C-alpha cells in the first residue's frame, strides 16, 4: 500500500516509499501522560544541571489561564476579575517559534525539513509506522487509525507545547517527529528543567533507512535547527527508553550527552541533553 502524500503548505512532496516499517533503532516514544511514577532522585544527575525553581513565564500564564473562565481569574487569591497581561499569555503558534517556518536544512544525507502533520493528509502513513512490530513496544500506539488520530489530535488541538511533524528527506516523508517544550511538559517534574528546553521524539519509517547512521545524522540536524531557530533555548533534551540501546546510541552519536537516568510514568529513561554551549565540541 502506498503511503499518503505528505507536502509542505507551499507545495506537494513526493509520496513516501512503500516500506511499512517504523524505526526502533533511532526512536524514542513519548514519556506518557501525567501519572503517579516516582520522580527520579538527584543521584546520577549531571552536576551541571542545577535546579532552577523559577517557573517560566509561559507556564505561569498557562496555569493562570487554565484557572480562568470568561469572567477572568478564578483563583482564590484574586479579589476580582483579572485578565492575564497579553505579553504573558502565550499564543498557540509561538511556543516553539513557528516550526512550519523553520525551513529546510542541508545534512550529509540530503536536504531535510520538518513539516507539521496534517491529519487528513498524513494519518494513514503515521498509523502504518506506529503499527510496525519493531516499535510498538516503545511507542504503544498500535491499533486502528483512531488510536493514532487521537494521539495526533491531542497535540494539534492543544496549546502548542508539542508539535507532531513529518521528517521529509530529499522530498520524501520518511520519519515522524514530535518537537515539544520540555519545560512546559510533565517531563519537567522529573528533571531540573530550564526555561525553553526543547524536547525531541523520533521514529524513522522505512526499514532501509535504519542501521546506517541516518538517525544520528537527523537528530543532530534537528537539534541544531532547534537551537538556531529558538534563540531562547539553551539545550535540546530527549528521554529514550533505557531498553532501546540503539536509540540511546544514536543520541550519543548525534552530540547529546547522557545526563541522568529518570523514572517516568511509562518507562525508565535516559535523559539526553545537547547543549548550545557544547554543540561545536560534540
């Protein structure tokens, strides 16, 4: 079965190859929704990662907005109807600095671009990748299309803190990415988050693209793209499952460093960090 066409808003892209597999070698699934997992202790955490207890302005605004209705602030401390200042209220499309406008980047594997997912166009392709037996243990999104659709829609209809994307290499959609604000995510409860930390999830969809270093090449490219396009972001983070050794290895090869082992609701993860200050050294 041929893949659904994936294309940027400016024009059409060729269809993906007919491979039906998704990548377990260079993929890390989302860490799961909010749960009761015990946060990891500081033991093993890189000493360079110091806890900053100041909450980002975006998170404060989101929390305040969630506690308001049409009449304004409903928090107990409010003496009346208060509307958050406009400059503190994040709009849906600016939490990740307009990924759709990040544009293409040249990599050793060819020209690569992140294209935000459109469900009506991309659902069959992403669903097929999610149903590959090699990745179901790490993504847990196997099943009919509505399973994948619910996962995509939860991001697309949210506040913009996570954006699902297709990775398009030399005009062909070949990978699935989630770029998210780690500092505004439940993940921030489990590590010393810093304002504007940007997170990455990845799977590669075609079997021929696995096992030849492509995952590392694209991870490095996307991490550096995020640092280039998001000046406020000092580091890119990821949390692959510790059991997924090829994925952890791919992040290390892409210039990420192992920072800590953390306990998340759905897995024990390796916290991987690519620092802006070290990007030219790793």
